[in-house]
C-alpha cells in the first residue's frame, strides 16, 4: 500500500470512528426471541468447535471472524484449519450462566446478549464474570462474531444491576453493547517472512493501527499484545496509527512496541519499533517506515557479541533525570 493509500485508509477510519462515537440508538428486542437466537447460534457454534466441524463452524461464524482466525494462525506459521481445531479449549456451557438480556443495533442486524456466571480462567479461582456474545445478521442468518467476558469482582454495582436484569446497564456500559455496523473481513494475509507481535499499553486512549497495509489493530484503554497479520519482513516495513484521548479517563504514560518473535529455541524477541511517551507528552499518531536489518535478527541469539541495534523510535527517548549532587 502506498503512503497516499495508507493516509486515505486512516481518513476513512477516522470518519467511521466519528460516526460510531455519535449517540447510538440501541433497541431492546423481545427478550425471549433474542435469547432463543443467541442460544441456538451459540450452541451450534460451540458444538462445531467441540466436534472440529469446519462446515458447521463456518456456517455459524461471521465472515469477518473467519478471516481473523485464519490470519492469526497463518501469521504464526500454523496450518488452517488443522491447527485451529487441534488446539481449542471447550467453550463454556450457557447452562452454567444466568441470562441477563440483549440489545440490538444497526437496524436490527447486530445483537449483543449478556449472561453472568462463574468462570475459571487459567489456574486462578473461579470468579463471577459477565459473558457477552456478539452476533451479526449476514446472508440471511444470525452468526456469532465473538464472545468476551468481564470480571465482576471489582464492579459490585454493575453486578447487582445485572442480576436484577436491569437492561439500562447494558446501554450504559460499552462492553455490553452490540456493534454499530457489521464487521468487515480484514485482508487475507500471506505466510509471514518473520513472525511479529505488536504490544500496546494505552491507558485513557484509543489507538487504531495498520501495519504493512494488511494488519489492522484496535486498542482501547488497555494493555495487550496482538499477532501481526502477515508478520514482518526483512527490510522496509510501515506502520500508521491514530490516537484519540478517552474523555474522563486518566492518561499516564503510553507505549507501542513492535517485536520480531523468535522461532529458534533459546532466542529472544527483538524490538524493531517503539513509541514511548510519559504523562506529560501529547500523544499523536502518524505514519512511519522502519527497517529490519540482519543485525536485528542476529541479536535475538543470546550468544550475539556485537552491538545490539536500537529500534526505530517514533518519539525521541528521554534520558534519565540527572541526580543533583
């Protein structure tokens, strides 16, 4: 993608974001009908995952999610769909949750259904979570796009309102709301030359990022690492992003880092791009070109003896404050 193309894509995305941030008119559908849709589609999707049935999974999964899953696996040198179905954990049973309610959006073409119940994540203790299912209506069928969960242990008032089936809380909290537009499938990526990840820590900010014109990422007031679709390549790479402040939230330091990930046992990741700011800096986006050299790859080996190459700095690094004598 040319620079002009990247700039045009960012402009279109900013306009779409502006529209998305306008007051949304979420509808409250018939709750019995919405619950029936949610549970029929989710249970079909869940059974397809357990059985490893690709046709059934495609039939119950949105087009955008199918491409995202495929890109994620291909970008880590995996084989799709083989590796997708061979490494899955069994999705939660809705029978273990209490139905709270649903909201619809996008003129009835999107649906978000919320449940509450205990979930055990990793090795931790089971904790009560809100479990939100996002559906889209495409090609005449309801399909699951994604599921997400929120720990309610630090949100006692929200927990109380969810158990009371207060549908207003779903309208007030972003995480419970349906999409304002049907997600579009991202570009299908090629196998990577180098496996890459982007790490972002952006409290109080929303950041939209495009890497090499293919890998699209959205971060919102969070700390997360994403696999880069299509990976990175030796030589020239590009990154473009916009940064927006979230009103009412504190904005301490912010960081974006791009890493080449090791594929040889014992090697370590190497940072090839960063954008690091403290609380006193103004966070602005931009478009940058950074180069991955042979020295970057060689430095991933712990036995590397040369001078470790520095990443491309989108913002000059600040020196450590000198102590007064």
